C-alpha cells in the first residue's frame, strides 16, 4: 500500500486539487471515499460469506464554459490523465458561509466493528427459532445481512473541506408459511440492534392478516383507518418525490388551498440530513455533518402543521418564496457518480399518542399493517394504490383478518384525512430513509383487488 493510500482521507485529495489548479482549472473539486463491507447469506441449500474493501475517487474541474469529470479506483493521484472537457459549465457550492451551522457531534457507533460470521449466524438462528415459535411450519427461505462502513472526504477550490463517515447494517428476509411468502427488509446502524423476536412477530402478524377473511365482515367501506408506521412510511416514500426541486411548486399548486394548506394540522413533513434518531426510530443511517458536495446538512420543514412551506431544494436550485437553500441534500450513489439532489431522512413528524390509544379509539374500521408490494402513484392525478395486509377493527380490537386487500386514494385525501399521529416513528429503506409513525386517517378506500393501474413511481 502506498503512502497516499494509507494516509487519512483528504490528504491525497488536496494534492490532486492543487495539481488541477496548476493545470489551469479555476474551479475544481476532489471527492475521495473508502469502504469495507461483510455480507452473510443463508438459504435453504447454501451459505455464503463475502468480505470486500473498496477505495475510489472522482474529480470535477472547469469554469463557466467547460468541465471535466474523472473517476478511478485507489487513492487520488496528481499524475492522473484528464479527459477532454465538455462544453458544460461547472457549478460548485461555496464553503462555510451564511447562517451559523449547528456543530456536529459524530455518533460513537460509526466506529463500531463490522459483524463477524459468528454474530451473523447467531442472528440467523435467532430469527429461525423466533419464527418457528410463533407459527407452526414457518421457515426462512433466505436471509441476508450486509454490514458496511465507509469514510469520505471532499475538498474544493471554493473552500469546501468536509469529511464524513457512514455505518449501516441491512437485513433482508424471505419467509414462508402456509404456502405464502413474504419479504422483509430493515436497516440499523449496527447488526446487533436487530431483534429476532420483534421481527418474527411482525412477520407472523402479516401472515395472519393475509389469511382469507369472511367477506361479510367487511362488505361496507370502513369509516376509519389505522395505518401502521411501516405502511405509512412506504406511503411517505412514494409521495416524497412530489416535494423534490423547483418543479414541486407547480406539481402541488392545484392541490393547495388559498392559505397553502395541503394537509391536516397533524401533518408536518421534514427532511433532515443529520437526523440523530430517538426511541423506536433508531439511529439516522444517513446522518452526517455534510452532504455529498460538502454542504452542511440541516432539518428542513416542507409541510408545517398542514401548510406547504417549500420544496426540498439543493444549493444550486433557487427555492421559491425566498426559502433558504443549501439544505445539504446532495447525495452520491458512489464515488463513481455525480452528486444529485435526493431525500435523506424524509419523515412525517411524530405526535404524542400511543399506538394503543389510536387503535382503541376506533369503533369501526381497519388496522393496516404493511405494504405487501410497491406503492403505485399516478403522476397526473396523484392517485395512489398499494396492496396491504391488516385486520378488521371493532370497538378498538382486531376481530378478523382482511386477507389480501388494496388501499387506494389520492395524496390530498391521505394528507388531509390524518386525524391523529402516534409517537412510534419508524423508518424504512429506499432511495434515502423514509419514516412515519402510526396514523389514524379517514377518506381512503379499501378493495379486494383491481382498481387503479397507474404508472409506478419507484
């Protein structure tokens, strides 16, 4: 290993940045990233373990008339051969300026060691035991644990100097019972935070809820809906795309009332690049002091107490109504990719009620547990549909499974129909982290199948 490869991230990047300036580029940026990961997989007939390390970098350079982009493995090198420039202007964010940035305290568990093979096997065996104890004949068809950590540095001629670390463990399960298969996925900062008993109970609840019910038990439209935190989080993931960039203002305009009201008073939507995590929400898996371009992260309210405030804009987008930009929402899929605007921790803010309080207040309705497939959203009408599992509620108690069902409505009916919000904020993984607590809502529809066939937005 060369001295530049063993040095702390940023040292070789500074050397390459200086070389780019010497070669005549007035604007330049160098991004460097290193990562390591371990993967463990167990299926019915095989087991596999993978260990990987990766290091790479990219550079952007140019001016108002031209630009280049180059990426390579290893550490940045000042001897790099540069490609021909393209006739596109280069835009880079400024370094520290504007409002005072809140100091960042890096979570200690970002430095936690990766899961060992022994720990992965213990997790898998715990899941198998817990699932078998809950429902006869249930089994894990396949389970995968991916555990990784990385560190990155970014430097530029505009005084940007930022370093970040990330740490995440991802669990994916395929389980089977009574001839039906379900998928489950979740993320935690560390693999040891996965709770086999809690995961098994969630799977068993879904298997039970998908058992064929008596159609006469739910022949009439339910007057009230309790949407679980994981299901509501998937709906938040789908509607998050409506709040991204300058186009969001025009897209949502037809659905805003005169006072810019978009939702019920109980609805506040936030994107927060340094979400610290509390209680059941766990740690923010994408939390960092700066984003993929070195812009400081912060919390941004997009909807506050039902009123649309602003879209989620990157530093290079002029937000409407004088709203502050530079929200730190540029992400890089890897060191090979250019940064793009994307959600980080996009969530419906929790309330004060418990889940039991929300369920207990429903005299007649349904309790929907999970999205059993992708949420479909029509970009023209903002109508949505999603396959779901759940139970019939009567006098605040679950009395019968619903069987496979389909929830549908519009973004407006969903947001304006929220009557109460619980405190069990839960996140699900996607192109970012998406979160919500359990909610009590009205104005939606439930069917046995068919219905809307829009263009899926993923």
